[in-house]
């Protein structure tokens, strides 16, 4: 039992990180983050029949769960040019080329 306890203690996780927790995206202008935001709007349009135009991601967080969840606040405009903010969650498994929009709501 003691060897197992010593092994488990050697894998200390810093208190500022919680496994499975949301972590802020430090570089929100990263092209990949903006691409995920654009995907969220495009997929929302496909599912809903809306015709929003992606403008930019303004903030976001990531969560590692069998891939990466992106919880993004983004701006998009409607057909009349009126901009609004939305929160989208996208699940990505980059190594498989997989993305799925799991939620999209106005904020």
C-alpha cells in the first residue's frame, strides 16, 4: 500500500489547476480560437436556418475532456448588420478532425 501512496503523491497537481475545470484562453486572437468561433456560427446557421455572420471571438475558456471543449463568447451580425453577443460551446478532437457544436445562445 505504501508504494502506491508514494506514487500517487508524486503526481501533485497545482492548486491553480483543477482537472476537467475551465481555464481562460490567454490568446483570444489565436487563429485557431477564431476558427472555432467561425465554425460555431456556421454550424449554428446550418442547424437553425439563421444567417449570422461571424465577427470575432471576444473571450473564452477551454476544458480538456476527451478532446477540448471551447466555451466562447463571440460577436456575430444578422442580415441587417446588427451585431450581438453569443456564447457557444464547441467540442473538438483535433487529432480526428472532429468538431461538434454543443450549445449556442445569445448573451
